[in-house]
């Protein structure tokens, strides 16, 4: 049967068959190797080790174990780079100089703070003075209340003195009651003014009668007609007395 065209197209040589078989085996081995070793791609745009920019397509890594080790080392390097970046940022912030306008604003804030502090100290001083004044007024009010009670009881004490002079309180229950009353009033600072033979003092004595005296150089209280009383330095009532004057 006659053949048309080139005879090599219809008949393959043994060398070509062996070459084709080898190429087929190599492709199968390459497919098997690709199926056993997965390809890991790093798509980060910044290299975590050097900090330099790179293309989105990273280099392919060979194995899974090698890829895991590289990832851990890259994480450590990234942490170190973050620490370095933070330190650099702190150095930059510390080295920044404050502009003149901000300095003026800070100075104004300091002056305002000083003024507020002075106002606070002045307010505190006013409060301390107010508290002292209130405490003083309260003490005076209490003292005036006690003085008012003592003044209201002075006539009762006069009656007790008159009864004692007439001998009605020499003994018995009324004498004990009078003594308790006088002792209770003494606890509130009530002091009797009834001394004789002392120099006449117009601040605590009221002279009703003057008589010439013997062996005296100054006006002297010779007799007390009605006792006087005082509470502390305040004279509640002056004592009515007879004064002996030098002859």
C-alpha cells in the first residue's frame, strides 16, 4: 500500500518512545512531590525582620516543619521590632521641644493655678475665722445663759442668808437643802462677796454708809449689809457695805 507524505510521521523510532516514557515518569514524580509538599506563601507587605517593604507575593517555603520554625522566629523578631519602635517613639516624644505659643499657654495655666490656690487658701482662712467666731459666740451664749440663771437665784440666796442670820437654818432639813443649793451654784462659778476688813473696791463694793475709822490708812469695808456675787471675772451684783474712812 503506497504511503503519502513523510514516512517518519507514521512510524515512531524506538529512541523517541524511550524519551516520551522518561518524560511521563518525571511528570508523575513531580506531581507526587507537589502533592506531598504543600506550598506556603507569605503575603505580608512588610518584612517583619528587616522592616522593609516587599512585594505582596512572598517567597515559597519548602516544608511544613520548616515553615512553623520560621513563623515562630518571625513572631519573636516582630515583638523585638515593636519594642524598638516603641522606644524610638518615646525618644522622639522626649526630644520634641514645646513651641513658644504652647509655652505661653502653660505659663498662663500655671498662673491660673496659683491664683486658684491663693483663693483656696483665703477661703480656708475665712472658714477658720468663721469657725472660731462661732465657737466664741457659742461659749458667750452659754455663759450668758448661766449668768441669767444665777441672777434669777440671787433673791433666793438673799432669803437663805436672812434665815441663817435669824437662826432659822441652824439645823434641820432646810439647812441641808440651803447648803446643797449653795454648793451646786458654786460649781457654776458663783462666788460670794462678803469679806470685811478689806480695802474698799468700787468695782465690787457699793458704799451705803461712810464712818470714820481708827488705825486705818485707806477706805476699808467695816460691815457687809448685803452680800455680793460674781461669776468668774463678771460681777453679778456688788456688795452693799459700810466703809470706814481714815480719820
